[in-house]
C-alpha cells in the first residue's frame, strides 16, 4: 500500500472533489457496480466529478484524512508504482520532517533504561551536581577512546553511576560527553580526558539569574507585557504543561520536549532572567511530532497544522523543523509550500529554521520564498567551561564582538537558497517538561528567538497587527521584521540581514 497527499486544483472545487471521493469510497465497490456507473448511487454523482470518482474506484483509493480548509487529503492506494494521475488535482509523495535541533537531548528517551553492564570490574564514572553533590540520573554519557578506536554510550542510574562496556581501571586521552537531559544542568564535554574508574564528574547547574546564556545576552527578555496581542502558532512536539508557560493553548508535549523548549524561547514568563523574548505573547500549540522513538512528522500533518493555525487567528507560525532527507537545494515539497503560501495570502508570517547540516544549503521549508529563514549564532561566555554545548563553538567570530560565533552546525544561504535572519541558537536555555529548564542547540532555537522578536515588534505596532488578514498584512509584518537589524560580521550568506534587536 502506498500513501500520497492529494492537492486539489482549486480550493472550492477541491473540497467537493474530496468529499465525492470519500462518498465513493464508502460505497460498495463490487465489480458489477463498477460495470454500471450510470445507475444507482453512482448515477447520483455530479457529472463534473464522475471522472474523479471512477479514478478512485479503479485505483483502489482510500481517503484517510482531509484538511477541511484546503481540501488536501491523505490517501492510500493499493496500486503499486509511481504516483497516480488525478482528475481535479495532483498526488504528491509523503515527505518526512525532523526537528531542527542539533543535539541529542530530544533523543534521550530512546536510551532510557540502557544503564550499561553491571559489576564493579567495568569502567564507571559518577555524575553529581556541582554545589549540592546530588547524583544525576538518566543522563546520556558517551566515552570515545583514544584515536577513535571505540565509542561507548550508557545512561546513568538513580545513583548517578554510569557503567560502560569496558573492563579497565583507567582510560587515557579519551573524549567524554555528558548530556543530562532535563535535569537542569549544562552537561559536560572534555575532548582529551585522563580518567580512572570511579571518577566523579561535576555538572554545572543552570543559573540564568547569575549568568546569562547566549539568548539573554544577545536578545534580553522583554517586559512582562511584551508581545501582548500577538498569537504565535508553534507547530512542533506539543507544549508543556509548564509552570512558566501560562499563556499556551492547544496540544501538550508528547514528552519529547522540543516544542516546550521552543515555546519558552518565544514567550516563557519565568522571572530572574528565565523569561522568553516576548513573554506577553500567546502560544497556540499544534503537535505534529508525536512519537519520541522516531521524532518524525509527515508533510500532511504539518500542512494540516499550518492551515489550522491560520484558521485559529495566529499572526506568526514557528516551524523549527526541516525535511528529513534532502539531496537538492531546489527541493520543493508542494504540500508544505501550499500551506505556507495560503498562510501568507491570509496575512500570516511563517518563520522557519535553516537547518543543522554543518554549513550546507538552507533546508526546506525555510528556503520557501514566503518563509523567513533563520540561521544560528552563539556567545561563548554564555557557555560554562566544560559545558556539553561547547561543541557548537566555531572559529568563525563576529565583528566587532569576537565572543560571538557562527554556530558549527548552522546551515548557510548557498545559492539558490538564502538566509534572512540570524538568531541565538547555541546553548540556549528554555523550558522543558517537568517544570524544568535545559539548554539545547540548533536552528530550532534560533528560529523561535526571531519569532519572539517579531512578536515583540508586532505588538508595538497595532496598526499592522490589526490590518485585515491579507497578503498586505503579511508584507507589512515582514517589513517590520527587517526594519531594525544588527549585523555580526558573518556576511549575508550566513546571517542574511542580521539579527532583530
């Protein structure tokens, strides 16, 4: 069985055609019925849609779901081979998308319970919180042996003990990386470590009241009402619940944590330096990443979420996601393209992550002409000395501020793609499930930073915010987004116009 996404040629006729398909599929499909299409319920169909109905029957089409706003449908066919031709529309392949986060935190649930071997003879380390000495459980630890000969991964137990599948009393010149998940710590990275079995590794707790991360240094949180009146759609893994996300409606987080982190960057309302960019904005959550094991969403679900966000009155839609496998900078997924174009026609601005393919071209859908593509930078003093997220630091430094760097992972605007804006995306601290905070890195983080900045500007310009929902409002919002930018010396291919201030 093959699945496709059907896009009708015209919105109004498309709804009628899809409704007809649904009706026909529900009718008895015995061969004698097909042989006499002019009689019975067949004959009751409008003449204009009979070819579509006949095609549905002969191709064994099953309508799985329909987006009522656009008539776009997810269909299944029993006929193997290339995508079928269509009357009144076109069939497109199902395309998978992943979250545009560059570290492994959102994959931590896949390793839960993988505690490593038991027994004192195996090489082990202990993880503790600096200051309190409390053990840190359920953290992912990776040990890379000298010369890259072996890489071992295990998860800490409730006592903070990590046991690797290695019988040794010590390791020399090893790489040690600790990713603590949602435990409120920065994690740990040491590229050349000499360790004896039983070594205690201290992880720095997050303290934004004492030391800002790259987001709060480069784009300080707005006042409590900043962003008020602006509704932001977050199409992601769901959001919250979290005690510093009191301005959210819609789908809860699937436990992946990515959507909650994104929402906190936009509009978290925690105090003492923990607030988001526009804490007064409202968030509407649309969960498309449901499965923590795969971390994948299909284009149909994302299209449906965008259409629903437009219907729900969102002014901005945040897409911290990218096509899973993308070999060409000219790739165009018409399923998402139509949703983004429809959103622009109805006055809604889409902001999207450029992707984390280590300087490759901008990913889809960020490079769509109606989307704003965002790359990532960081601020090195915002990362503790042994923080896990220091792997994002590059030698590409800002001008005049040499503490600012272009993130190692961030994509660039190689032709025919382009970068529009750049935002803080390396070691950004934000809300995660369990009323916790954790750092993450990726254009997934830079994207909501710029989404929040646009919400803040839009809230301060009610004349634009209250315009009729047409492309004219979209254009006015886009102009506001580019009205006040700061360049960091990375050039247009990396930072586009710069960062909103």
